[in-house]
C-alpha cells in the first residue's frame, strides 16, 4: 500500500487505527508514495524507519517502544503527538540523527521516557519548519542531555511551551549548531 503497487492510493495516505502490533514495525529503507498514520495503536516493539523516505509520518494517541528514524526523509512532516514512548537503551528512545523533515516536527503532548539513555537524540537533525515540543514530557537517565539537538538546524520556531525535561544523571537540554 505504501509503495502504491496495488493500484492508486488515497492522497490522505495509509491510516491504521486501533491496531496492536505484537513486535517491531520495520520501515527501514522504505521509499513510499503514501504517508502513514497510526492512530490509537500499540506497538510492542520499536518503530524503525532508518533511511526511510516517506511523504509524512503521524503517530497519534499510541503507545510504542523506541522510535528510530536515523537519516529518514519526511518531506511534509513528522507528527508524534499525544504518544507514550517507553524506550530503553543508550541510543535514545526517539532517534532522529541526520533526519530531514519538511514543514514540521511535532512532538506535542508526548511522554518520552528512557531509564538508560536520552529521551530525544537528534544530532544533525534538519527541520525545514517548526519544532513543537509543547506540553511534552522528557524523562531520561544519561550523563549527556535528556534532549540532544547538537548540530541541529531548525528553520522555524522551536516551541517548548509547558514542556517538562528531566534527566536523573545530567543536563536536561542541549541545542548547539
């Protein structure tokens, strides 16, 4: 469906609602013509989209493990809103190193926890528009920062309204160029 190989696809993309995925969701190296929405879903493993090329990705009202999208290209945006991400590992609960996101990256009202590493690890991230972290809760335990955006480029507004960032072992937030 994402690749458009089964006839024409809906310009609204592929929408999946109220589904439980019993293991990881592997989107690694997928180059798709349709965007993907997961709404009110549970993914019992991680969502992996390393070097994926999608028009957009939206995860809303879901519970997931780690979200790793190293080097991903999302031309119209990435919305991880109102999510519960219970990650683990030194690599970070949400990983977006060298990802390129058009329009907007929105993590509003999301709770990201990682008891053994960073909550958000995104060195070299490039967002063509805004980065919204409004009402987001980051809980981490790393000697580095809970939210790591070093060498990131955000071309629009960075909004942290009512965000809560906690790191039991180090710095809360790091944003450098």
